[in-house]
C-alpha cells in the first residue's frame, strides 16, 4: 500500500455537489483511490509527495465523443458541411488498418492525456473487410498510455445502394455488425468499479444504419448490460434525411426505436426543439456536446444551457480530429463556454459550469459514479494545470483565469493514482516517437489516396 500526497495546490476544484474549491488544498491518494482532501497535514503519513504549488487541481477530464482513427486524416474537406465532408472522407477511411489505427490512437490519446483527459471514449464505426482487429489495437494503446477507455463498437450497415450515405465498401452486414458488437463486449468489457475498459454499442447515425441494426443493437446492449451511443441531430441535412425517409425528426425516431434512456448517450444533439430537450431530460438520456466540431462543420450550436437547466446528463466531446482538428479536451471547456454565449449573454455557461460538463458531467454520461470529482472514495483521477507562468500573470481568480484563458497542457495527470503525465510529458511513452510515427503513417495514408 503506497500513499501519495499531492501537496499544497493553489486551489483544488473538487466539482463535488456543493462546488467546493479548496485554496491551498492537498489530496491524499492511496491505492488508486482518493483517501482524503483538505488543508494542512493529511490523516495518514504519505510515502511520496507531489508538489502542487503553482497548479490548480481538477478531476481528470472525461471525453464523451471521439473518433481516434481520424487523427491521421486532418485538414481535409475544409469547406464542407457534414454530408459533403463525409462523402469526401469515407473512401479514405475505407483503407483503415491496424498500423493506421495504432498510430492514430497513440497520437490522439497522447494529445488527450496531455490536455488533462483521464477517461475517454472512442466511437469506431468504420470496419471494412480485412481491416484487422481495430478495437483490440486501440485498447492496447490506451493500456500503454494509462488512460481509462470506453471504446464503442460502432457500425454502419446502410450503404449507398440501400439509400444510405456511406459507400458500400465501408458498411458491414447487419448480422456481422451485431455479432462483432457482442464479441467486443464479451472480450473487453469490465463493469467493475475503477474499470479501465468498458465497451458501448454504437451504430453510427440515422443516415448510415438500418432500423433493424438500431433496434437490435438496443436489445443486445440491454441484454449485455452495456451503454448505447450514436450520433444524433447533428445537422439540418440529417434532419431532412430523417423526415424524408422516416417521416420523423431525429429524436422522434430514437423514441420510436427504443433509443432513449439512462443507458443511451447521443453525440451532438444540436437540432433539438424545446420538447426534444425535455424528452432527453425526462428519459435521463445523455448528450456529448462537441462545440468545436459543430463550428468547424458549420453544423450549429447545441442547446446546452437548456439541456443542463432541464436536468439532462451532458458532457463534452472533442469529436474526431478530422472535424475538430485537435484532441484538446481542456480547450473544449473554453469553447463550450464561449459558444453558449454566442446568442446573447443570458444563456451563457459559466466557466465553472463548463468545467463541470468536462468532468462530472462526462462521468455521468458514461455511467460512472467512481470518477469525475475529487472526493474521498473516488478513483484517483486528478489533473494539475499550471497557473504560475506567463499565461496566468494577472488573473485575480486563478481558476477563472485558467478556464477562461489560453488552453493549457496538464503539468501532471494521475489516472487510478498512476502518473500518465508527469512534468508536462507522457509518463509511459515517448511523445516525440509517437509524433514521428504518426507523421509517417499519415504520409502513407495520404500517398495511397
Ligand atoms: Zn462523431
């Protein structure tokens, strides 16, 4: 049994129910768990100390939507909306393989960790024939880097020939998609407290998936006790598609198909009207809001203020790097706050509310009550951000200065009490080597185009 004291932070932002912030606070970590939070001497003698001076401690950030494989296909279809962007990128993604997946996951997960993210999901829905064991590859990378991982076994079974958007070369049969989803849960899912890997089942979107796959995925997930995830109400294109094909708007469709509930979370949820927002909240469904991606693709602005006020579960997601152009979850806090104010100051999120979405909110979306806040008994997922440098000279409220200012690299990140980032560098991998390998494989991907 070893005890680590994170000693004398400028502020510990606990994100507990009361929103407690502790100036000069310290955190005692014992065997992967937070044993004590307070000021002064801890109740038990630590074996090691980590100097928290000059930092703000927050819960490790929780990312609720991502597509890691896209890390190697950035900067493409730059002036397109969602459908045009997808049509340009699907044929590129159709060539994904294990080498690509590994290099992309290493770059993406390293970037996330360095932005203070301790738990992330990934939504991998491109499984061309012969691509290899992509889910196993990314789980292996998450283990290497030490982040908590919730990969979603995504799927598409509605190709162009059946009226869907993706080319037929990137879709699976419905039966194959369901069998692979079940296999992923049986191989990798760990429901225990402190789990480092949990699987969700995640058909991609209303315009790339059949009704049968949606309905049977929901049945399967409920039978296996895992969560459900999909893209929803991202753009007006999608809404039009749903109305033309099914005579329903996206959220109405989910209601029809049994896709609302505490075991479901949606990426985006931009095009929700007031009734939809209440329905999401009343059914305890979750939302991964991805403001940077929504802006990059000109999708729109999600009604996050209303969702939060109605009591829905809401987290933040970076979304794939082909639409975000980064895997910077810390930066997404500021983005969420700024975007919420675009229509006027009344509906705006405060910087602390945006942090809550990126921590506790994300944990709630992923069905975890063991992470997301710095409280006794929670798993020891803690990010420490610097507030002693040039970027913060002049902030009277260091927490507000940190959250509202320029994005920061975490000085330290602990996951399950273990260092993932130490002194601003990855603790278990070589960042420069990851970057070199990422560039090499991205060049191969580009040259195959
Ligand atoms: Zn997405």
